[in-house]
C-alpha cells in the first residue's frame, strides 16, 4: 500500500519536487517527518528540508529552492491504522484540526505559499500510533518509513524522473 500511494503521489516524477518534513522528534511518532528527512537526505537527487516543529520555515525553503511542487511529510491522525499513509487534501487540513499538531495551521501555510509562488502543495500524512513524550517511532510507523525509504531509493537507483 505504501508503494501504491507514493506511485500515485509522484506519478509525474520527483523532478522539481521539494519534500518538507514536519514534526517533533521528542513526541514518538510525531518525529516521523524529521526521521524521514534524516534518511532521505542521504539519497542523492532528492530535494528535502526538515522544518521540524516550525512549519513556517517552509517559506525560506520555498524561496531558496523555487520548487514546482511541495510535498509536506507529517504525522497525522486521520483515524487510520497506525502507520497508514494517506494523501491529505488542503481542504481536509483546514476543516479538521486534529490532523496536525502544529501551532501554525498547515492549511494556512499552504494557501499562503500557493498564493505567493507558482507551486503546488500537497500533504502526505502518516497515521500516528503514539504522540507520547519519548524518542523513537512505534513499530508500525517505523515499518512504513522503511518502505518509504526503500521506494525512494528504488526510484533514484532506477533513475526515474529525477533532476540532475
């Protein structure tokens, strides 16, 4: 299911796409975004930045990179099974405050970025199992991240649609 979701989200390739991870590594699965950033930055050809628990940092990243598309990688609570991966529409982010734990609503940030820059923003949510204080991901979320990293490595090694 992870590969299918990523295949759909990146149907037009990774070229011109900036991944921005969000989350707090001291709150268990909320740290999935920073963990993914740490792992994915090791893969040449992937443009990724870690905004941590301050989504507004994305503004600087967009200004520096000028991407065609932005994918926010974030922990979310959309009622799925822990570790489930789901593309979350901006309209859902605006309507449902429980999807994100950030002080600055991600929907407001996305609206602002899309108004100021010629880029499209999407959010890829990973269903949390725990948001308790403590480092480390739950096994279900760790399994999903491993599959995501494997997918990105495969795409890069295959040479599909990456900027050089």
